[in-house]
């Protein structure tokens, strides 16, 4: 049943890809626009996983604010996830992109961690990147889209991640009631919301980590107290960009706090390891 559903979804994605790729005038559209459209198709395409069962959108679900409703998400081979899936709202403005390594600063580099990472294995293409390039490049609709988005360049891991990054930079959340009030617009606001905002930015100290406007400190990874890393930090997985040895103690004490935007839809928060059967309320 599951594979029938996956096949149906892939069929719909393929039809949409063909509709876009063979639209008259595609070559006349700005390459930047086509990159976004291409990245959107790739984001929802399970061909980006080794067995065709997992897309970027499998974990970054739109109805959960491009996050996940569970503590963690297993990879294609069943490897348990080690970190909670972060929201992608405004991710194009963040200077640090992962829980475990503040040096991952480009969306193009971050995309390689789930696609080809090993700790844990998520989408399963480590050492088989050429298989992914051939799979995507073997589809006529993708060949036309890549030719329009990246003239003169081949379908490669580089252009695949560039397209994904272009799409993710369009995921902008800047029109919540808080944003409108911050811009000086008149917005009807409940007494409870005003009281909560006062506490959030004041006595409760929430904003020390979840700073406006994105309600995160991702642009400036915070230093964890020198008394030692928290349980959450001890549970971080090493990414390909994170060395297994020799990391400075200062770097190990860096953390990026999750954005509180769309927090009512993103469900469970935090990078901590999941307990058996630990899932979020939907």
C-alpha cells in the first residue's frame, strides 16, 4: 500500500515536471526563476533518496511549517535520526544552518548532509552520487529544466544543490501579526498575546535565544556555558563538515537555537534524541 502511494505521488510529480519543462517560452524565462521552479520539483521528488521513498519534503512537511511532527525521522535504511527537523522558514537568511556545526553556512553545502551524509544515513547517496546525477539527468523533463536553469552546465550534485538552495531561499515568513505590528500596522491583538510578548522579550528571557525577527540565534550561534555541553549537545551527530577529532572546545560549545516561527505547527522542538515511541502530538 505504501509503495502504491509513493508511486502515485511520483507520477504526479513527473507529470508536473513535464508540464513545466515543455511550457513554451521556458528558455526565455530568467534562469533564476527556473532555478526556483527546478528546486521546488527536486524538493518534492523522492528520486533524491537511494530507494525512491524519501524526498526533502518527507521530513520538511509544509503543513508543519516545513518541519516535522516527530521527535526525529529515520533514514531510508531505518537509521534513527539524531536531531529534530528544523523549520525552513527564512532559512535563506541564516548564517548557520545545522544543530551540530555552525560552520555549515551555505544551503548548497547543507543539502549534501541529508542526501549523502553517513551519520546518520538519511537519503542514502553517500559514495553513489553519480547514481543520483544519472537518475535525474536521465529524465527528459529534468534535462530541459537544468538546461534552462544552468545554461552550459551538466546535471550534477553542484547544480542539484544549487537548485534546492534557490527554492529554499523563497520560503519566507515575514507577515505574521507580530511582523505587521513591528512595521507599524494596526493589528488587533488579544490581551493574552500582549502579555505573552512582554514576558517573551522581558522577564521570561525567551528572546535571549529566540531573538527577533526570526526568533532564533542562528545568525549568531550562542556559546553554551563552560560548565559543559547539555544532554542535547552531547547527542549531536557529526556531519561531513564536522571533524571527528581536533574540534576546539569553543566550537563544541556552540549551539544554534531553533526558530520559534510557526511554532504552533512545527510540533516537537529541540535536538534531543527520541525515546522509543516518542512522537509529537499532531
